[in-house]
C-alpha cells in the first residue's frame, strides 16, 4: 500500500470522469488520494469514488481560455504541492496534451515519483515514462498508466464509469422514468448538432407522445429554451437548473440521452443510461465514445477533415453532423430504449 498519491487531470468534467477507473485503482492501492484538477473538471472530481481531497488550480498549458502565466501563482502552487507530503503522482493526459509542464512543477515540489504517458523526451521529469499504442480509449489509456505503476482495480471492478454520490434528486421531473433527455450544448461548439435540429427532434419526440427533458448548463439558458420550444406538457426545460450531481440524477431517470461528444455523455455512462451520441469526429470516436453503456454513434465519421480538433467548425455547413436527419436520431432512441412492444433491440455497445 502506497502513502499519499496525487492524480492529475487538468481539463473538463468529461475528461475527469473518464479517469475514474484509473483513479479508483490508485485509491485502492494508497492510503490517501488527492486529485489535482482544473476549475472545468472540479465538479466531476468531487463525484469520483476514491478521491479523498481535491486541489483545484487551472493549468495555462491545458485550459482552452488560459490566464497569462503568473510567476507568483506558479510558485504558490509549487509550495502547496510541496506541503502535501505526496509520495507518488500520476499525470493523466489525452494524446494531444503534454504532461511535462505539470511534471516540472511536481518535481519542483519535491515529489519523488512522477509517472505519465509521454511522446516527448522527459529527461529527469518523469520516473515512469509510459508509452501506449495510438487509438486506445481514454479509459484504457489511463488504466494502462496506473497498471504500469503497480496499481490494479479490484477483481470485481469492471472498469465502468461511476460516481460516488447518489445521483441528485429528480423529484422536480413530472414524468415517470424512461423519458428522453436531449442535451443540445457542448463545451466545444464544433461537437454540437445544430440548435434547429435539436429543436425539431424535441418537437418530433413530443409530438408522438414521448416525454422529453432538455438540459443545459448555466451558460446555455437561451439554447435550452430555444430547443425546448413553446410550453408543452410533454417537454420540460431544465436548462441552467441543475449542477453536475443534479444532472446525474436527471440522466439516471432517463431511458436514453441524446447528446454530443461532451461531458454529459460520459456522465450518462456513469449512471448507466444509454447514449445516442451525435458524434462530430473532431477527435477519434475510438478514443472517446461512451464507455460500457449501449450507445449509437451518429455523424459522418469518415469525413476527410475528421481528427481536426477544431473548437469551431471551419467548414461551411458543419457537414459531419448536419447530415444527420431527425428520423435517424429517433430510430436510435427507439433501438436503445427497446421497441414499442417491449422487445429489446440491440445497438452498438462499448466494451
């Protein structure tokens, strides 16, 4: 059993959720575990099993809207880390991110063992430089790092995504379980289906008798309101009305969620809800698809500009998602939720 272990994941809620299995392995093999995450991932970090404490600090080499580098803030962070008596640190990154800035700070703080996946030569910054094949799922990538460091999940742990707090209350929802959640927003605009398409989907679902819950963050009030449309007894607009734990509760009561490649897709997986994934291939689906839940991927995965990593689509018309018709989404909803006659229909499932 190791002493105090630090896990580092510095980007968004969805990224932090996908580190959950690896963090459980670290927690199982250590006396205490601290998670250092950025402000965009702190809500997810607070929900992960195995985390004993959170260190929330933005990383200017990771955050998409970084503040200028400030020497005094950097040194305060180093002193904070030095005072925590950390024995080992594991830096989790995606394939396009470098762990070396974080590793430098950890070494400046005197942490004796630092591990990360690194394509770049790390010099003395890493004590364990792990290498992995391309096109591994993020969950597998993270688990492979901690396994290289000697940490394993419990034998009965299936490496699914989980959250530790009971999903937040959904008592405000006037529908029985099995409703459809439509989450139209995304942290990266290029990964979102158009507002107009989402609105047509909601109208079509409600028009045939489905109960629909539209969700969105505090910055997505106008989007959620537009997508929900006029007041309807079949449509509930919860845009801006739930925190992440509350959204987990909403998703847990759903029969299926329709969402882009963004954090709530992974939150749905963490509560076991099937996902219709409107997946813009700005990053490869093999690395980011919903993990260990039934799911259907919709969108042109073979488009020539796939893998562009664009935050805003530079191609007129957003062709990777604009060609997805509403009837195809409804068919995927039905496939994942089961036929109207109760016979289950198998959809593409992750493994």
